[in-house]
C-alpha cells in the first residue's frame, strides 16, 4: 500500500492501492515502510509540515480482494504527536482490456488524539481506471466531525470527495503523476475546497522515491480542514515487501 504522500491529492489511500492490484492476484502478504517529509492528505498536512514514519501491512486474496492496515505518525496539535491507524478492505477487477474497477471501505482511527472531540470516521470509495493511466474516483464519508475556529463544531457531516489522477511511465524506473480533487461537505459554508499535485517517482528493486508538488486552496476555502497547507514540496522514500 503506497504512502498517502506518494499521491497526496489523495485519493483515499484504499482506492489507490486497489487500483494497483491485478484481478486474480495470488494470495500472500505484502507491505511498505515509508519515511516522508510531510504527511499530506487531500492537500492538508497531518503533521504540521513535519516528517513522519509510516507502515502498511496487507494480505492479497485471489479475485482481487485485499485486507490490510496502515499506520502513521500525525500531529494535529502543534508539539503534540499522536498516531493514525487505518483498517481497509478493497477489491479490484478488470471490465475489459481497457477498463478496471475498484472499490474500498476504510476505517480511520486516531489513538491518543489530544483533541477533545473524536474524529474517527469511515470512508467508502469507488473508481475506474483506463489503460492504467487515467483514474476517476469518488468517495463518501457518511459521518465526520469538522471544526472551525470561526464557527465551532459541525458534527456528523456527510462528505463527498471527487478526484482524477493521470499516471504515465516515462521509463521502466521513472513515472509521472498529476491529480486534482474536490472535498465537499454539503451545506457547510467555507468547507469545500480544491487541491492537486504533480510529481515524479523513481523505483529501483523494492525501493521507491517520490517527489511531489502540492497545491491546495487557501484557508478561507477550507476553514473546517484544520492544519497548514501541505508541502509545497514533499519527498517520500518507501521500501516494499
């Protein structure tokens, strides 16, 4: 499962991984160990612009199913580190020679979160991939607590996320990715915003290095997404097994 900083316009992490798994993959374990200069989710830093250690462990089943867990350092309150721990189930399969489908369900939890309100949530995603290059995805969060310094707490809000990613292999060891996304909690003013990224990935054996440029609308458009803008440059080193 790639680090979320590897495609920071992110996508839900689960949908991104599901697309990387071929239908009918043999059963077996796998995972990644990552170090990143900034843990970015949908354009917003989860670590106050600082680095993070991350890990993913998963098991691939036949017919495109995968179950796994992802963990990362986070810092939602300055100078107060805590952790993120996610569990996910995903599926991917081919429609024909050109199109693949993917679906995922992910539970996000934050053990040791110093904030007074719980921000754990569930997310459901679906996406379609064309020729391994263009992915269009949509995600739904049925219930999420959001907080704004100006307007206070907005509890149990639905959120819709729409994203597009273009991937291109430039060489066997070099790739380019660019993406855009839109985060939208309906009916909540100053909470919808756009974000995007563009970056290069280099791979050698089990190792991968990503360098991404992050763009996100200013804080006036995302008053309920606390945390500074990610990046603008994010570097990630990952080892897969």
